[in-house]
C-alpha cells in the first residue's frame, strides 16, 4: 500500500535547529543531526533541513551537517536554503543529500530547475513555494527571500511552471498559516495539488492531529510537513501516524 | 569488499555510507580489475536509462559487468541499476540494456489520484524464502522514486512486488543476481537489513 508521508522540518541557523512563528522570533531547538536521527527512529518518512541563514559563510557548516546526516540517517533527506547554482546542487548531493529545495533562486532563474533536473534527475529537485493570500482574496502570491519580497506572481501558475520545467516535488508553505497552529491552508494546498502532476508537500499551520488528516484528504497533499510541533514534543510522529492509520489513511508504521 | 560501480550516477555515496554503517568495506570504482576482484558488486543509479547506458559504454563497463554477473559473485542492481540489467526501457527506445535478465522496463500507467513519479514509501509482497528479505516481517515498507517499472519476463525471478496503479516487480533474485527497484540505502531499518542480507551472501 502506497503511503502518505510525514516529514519533520528542521530550520537550521548557523548549524543549530531553530523555530519561530511566521518567519520571525527564532528559538534554539538543538543539534540538527541529533534531532534528525531521533525523528528517524520515531518514524519520520523523510527529513527536510532548511538553512535559513543561507549566507555564503554558513555554507561550510551546512555541508558538514549534510555529511554527518548522510552517515547517520538512512531515510531520504532534503536540503534547502541559499542554493543558487547547479554547482551548489552538485556539492550538496555529493555529500549525501537526496533532494535539494530551491526557492528564491528558482524564482530569479527558472532555468535552474530544468538544468538541475536534466543533470541530476527530477527526483532531487524540490521547488519550495512560500505563498500568501492576496488582499482581495482572489488567490495567492509567491514571495521570495524567506517571505520578505512579494513577487506579484500567482502561486498556482508558478507551481505549474515549476512542474513543466522538471521539478520533482513542490514544498508548499502557507505564510498566512505558518506558526499559527490553526491548520494548513487547505484551499491553497488543494489548488496546487490539483494543478500539478508531481507530489505536493503541505507546510505551515499544523497544530492538531486532524490538521494532518485534512491536508491529506481535503487538501489533496501527498505529504505533510511540520516543525515546531515535533521539536517541542507537543506531538509524536508515531501518534500522528496511528491517528491517521485509524482514520483510514495509509501510512508507514 | 563490495565494489560500487561508478558511472557518474548519483547516489553512490548513500550506498557506500549505508554499507559502512553495517561494518562492510566498500569501494566506489570503475576499474575493471577492482570489479573482478571484489567479493560482491553493486550497480546503483539515478537518472535516465539511455544516458546511463551511454555512460556504461563510455567507461568500458558493459563487458565487465556482464562478466561479473555470470561469474557467480553476488551482484545487486539498485533503482536505475535494476532497470539497466534488463532488455530495454520505454524511457529510451532503441537503447539496449545489459540483458543480464529478460524483461522490459515500462512507463507507470496514469491512474486516478496517483502522481508520477512513484515517490515515497510503499509496502512489499515478499516471496517466501527470498534471500534478500530474510528476517523482514510484513508489512515491509521501502522507499521508491521512479517513473518506469520492471515487468520481468521470468516471473519465477521476482522476489518482491508492490502496487502503484499497476503491479510492479520490485525486486528480483536469480542465482547470484539480485536487484531492487526501491532504495534499500534510504529505506530505514528494513533497507539496512536488506543490505546486511546481501553482504552476508
């Protein structure tokens, strides 16, 4: 039975896991390799490491982390943050990452998606989209630079374009819901999942068990991502999986 | 010593790291003599069938792989490595595979609600007695990433299957020849046990 994936996300700042709300107010939450290994033991289906500093001086710290994760944890993991070129892909994949998430760089240079897909395969190209509802409620706009800059571009259209260019997966974060614990943006998730042929990972807003269920059913997501819930032990991955399993959602357990 | 064949195909390090974690010696190589001397050989791979075959030809690896496969030494293909071991693929028409075992690589058919690629964890139906799956209990979940799948000609070679819109031959076993469509090196404890079973052959 094919299963839906539960993916913990680790936001990494200067080699430490941090978590804030709505992209602000960061708090320290541990060593990324240790936290990742713990999640692996607890049944995480994949891991996502986002380097939220993404400056050139933190690149070596990130590479060292990727190397250690690859030596320790034998489930797929994605690395994102500050990846700008095909060479960056190569460096990080070579250290053992399975997938690379690109966000701002893909917006600035969409050819990066097709070049990376051609060179390393679509399976390792994850296009991360930060989306926020437009003031008039007519849809969602894409933001770049960690949610700081409005691209004035429709999120659904961008997802379709990324799919066509060769992305293997969409990591979709709702900026409106992120950190609120009031549930994923189901409307946004569903709109994008229905518009593309590749898997969509819903992100931003998980606070209760049923939020995961809603994203995977109403939202039509293929995978769900959460960060602070798991970091602060408000919820165990296993409990989420048991809950989903009891509700008839196929999960690895 | 286990040799991992290097033809510029992606996940070499992951396979190496997984083998190192279970105390095996592994070497990544495209040297024919090293492949001949190795106790076991792994053909990994991520990417497109045609490009990969072109690389194998370019590095002069086709003949030595066939030679190693008939030598009786345990041989394991992973993901694209499995696909390359068969006759041909829908992905790259006109390109001949390694033809170590008979079978075709086909495109996963479109079906309602299923995304392509088949990306994520799926459960296996394991043939009782299959050597790679000794000690693995149901339900065994492993990690897949692929758009094309194996339809083996000799179903007696099939060691495990999975379902994704269609029946997929997920693993084969024929004498000393083994292959997995999924990634054991990324399939958590189940995958590590599969690699241990291979290493113990």
